[in-house]
């Protein structure tokens, strides 16, 4: 998991560098000041990358117990990222 996170952080850094280079090229083409475009990129919050998405492809997630009102949300989330969801209420 740590190695995967390091790889994703490296990809994130490379993509940010490409984005900065593209923004700089766009500035040169459109005649905008470089400070404005860099400020826009810098102000955006860094997107959260969930490594779970990578690891749930064709995997089954079992939820035992928990809040019954959250089960539908869990199922939806797991299935959206390619996983299978199973639930047991914890009763015998």
C-alpha cells in the first residue's frame, strides 16, 4: 500500500508539472499574465486520491453489523468502484 501511495504521489507531481507547463504555454498564447494563471492553479485544493479504487476491482467487501441506514450508501460506493458488496447484520 505504501509503495502504491508513493507511486501515485510521484504521478501526481509529474501531472502537476505538466499542468504548470501547459498553463505557461497557454499564457504565452493568450497574452495573460503568468501570475494570474499560477495563482489559479495554486488556489485549487489538491484532489484526494483514493487508493481503494484501485484495489476493489473484482473484490468483495463484507460489512458485518454497522448502521442499517448506511448499508445502501456502502453498497453504492463499493459497486461504483468495481467491487462486490456483502452485508451481514451480525445476528446469528
